[in-house]
C-alpha cells in the first residue's frame, strides 16, 4: 500500500498540484459561494418559527462541520506522521491549522449573532458553546506551538501529539447536545432523517461545497508556503520554481 | 505489511488516546452537575440544595399557562411532562418565547409560594425548520 500511495505525496508533486489548483478552486469556490449565498438569502422560504434570521444556519452549520472535520484531519495527519514519519503529513497538518481556526471563529461569531434574536443572549456557557470555544483555544494553541520551537522536527512531533490529544474534544462537541441539558438545540440532521424541511435543506450542501472549495484553495497555498520554507533550497524545488 | 516497530507505535498512540479519552470521561462525570445548563422541574424537586441560590430552570412552557399580570410581569408554568413549576418574570422576552416551546429561566425559588422568580428568560428553540407557506387569496 505504501508504495502506491506515497509516490503521489512527494513534496515536489504536491507542490505542482497545489500550484495548478489553488487559483481555479478559489475562483470556483468564490463564484459558488456568491451564487449559493444569493440562493439561500433570496430564494429559500423563511422559517415558520424564526422567520428570516434562520438563514444564518447556512453559514453556521457548514462552518461547524468544517471546523470539526479539519481538526480530525489534523489528528489523522498527526497520527500518520508519528507512525510513518512522512514529511508530507506534517506539511498538511501545519497548513490546515489556520483554516480550522477561521471556521471555528466563524461558527462562534455567527452563532452569537444568531443567538441574540432567537435565544435572547449572545453568549451562554452551555456544553455545546463551551466545547466549541475550547476547540477555538486548541487551534490558537496549535498556532502558538508552531512558532515556539527552533527545530521543525520537534515542532511537527509536538503538533502531532497535541492534535491527537485534542481530538478527544470532537466527539464531545458532537454529542454535547445529547449528553447534557443545553440551550443549543439537538442535531437537525441525523441518521433517521432531517428535521430541516427538504425545501430548505438544499442550501446546506451548496454552501458546504463552496466553502470546501474556498478552504482548499487556501490550504493549497499554505502547503506551497510550507513546502518552500522546508525544501525551498533543494535543487528539485528550484527547478520547479524556476520553471 | 506494517513493520513491527510501526505497529508498536500505533498501539502506543491508540493506548495513549484511549487513556486521554478515559481521563476526560471521568472529569466530565465528576463535573456532570455543573455542565448541565439548566435543571428540569423534576430535578429541582428531587434536589436538596439551598433554595436561595440562583440556578437555571428549563423545560417547556405549558400550553394555556401563560398569563399576563400587571405591567410587564408574566407568569407561566414550566413542565418537563413529569412535574411542573410556576415561574414569575418581569422584563423583556425573547422573540421565540411562547407556549409549548422550550425555555430556560435564571432565578431563584420563592419557598413560601413554591414559585420560581426569574431574572432572565432565554428561549430554547427546537431543531425543526419548516418553510413559511404563504397563502395567496384571490
């Protein structure tokens, strides 16, 4: 398996791939984001209970999904790095942290804005909100750790270990609304179906995909930056950069 | 094939992750009472705590129980479908506060009248989203 997978993840190949895809995915993502924003704001019907304000859902929920998935991605890469010592997974880990931080911040801010008119408060220390706030601190901590050590190898190892430990928080965020009494409502989309009417539900995957494209383009640029700072001086990289 | 030393590393990480998970589990179990944002009426009746302390009471607003008293003062019954508690509140209400809908009230018990005097009301909405059907009348 190693030789089939690993040969596609040589830094120079990944660099080329990222160089090729960063701008197209950004353009596709931006257009998709603007179109689906227009769609969810103007075309979808208002909600019976919450009226127009429920439309924040379409930025809140995809960001929440992404903030948690990106953290799992960090932990998986940390695991692979610790076991197989593959440089590229350390590069992936380093490049994804800032994107996860952005989405966690978006979740908390959009949730605050949403909370005031519906719940009656911007912030309350319930289990869902507190665990998401801890996720934000985890991302900030990882970013702080990135620049705390002089050796890249030490940094990568510490980041891997910390991101694996922090993954414990992800199931807590997910199940916090089931385990404890929270002000935050339960999950709308479960294995038994969706509590969001199918007419409105379509906006969710649209926003999710466009945000995925946008975050991939940032991710690709971060990877390029990360590869250059690590291997920019090698002759193979020089050839690629100089064409 | 995974080499032996790598397999050992995988076991080590899994063991490590499991122990961190277990530690978190026990910490959360120990803090269980403090993590819950609110107590339900049955929990309040079962609990033996200082009645003058502030706490949060949560549940559904019982259908037909919402009454306007003088001024901005209202009273309603919070129910968890097992026991009930009367709540008195004076102030501004959130938009989504209504009968047969979730509510979380901050305040303290009035022991003489078995009432809950609320200082803050938060609305707890459910996970259902339904489109508004505009009925066109010709």
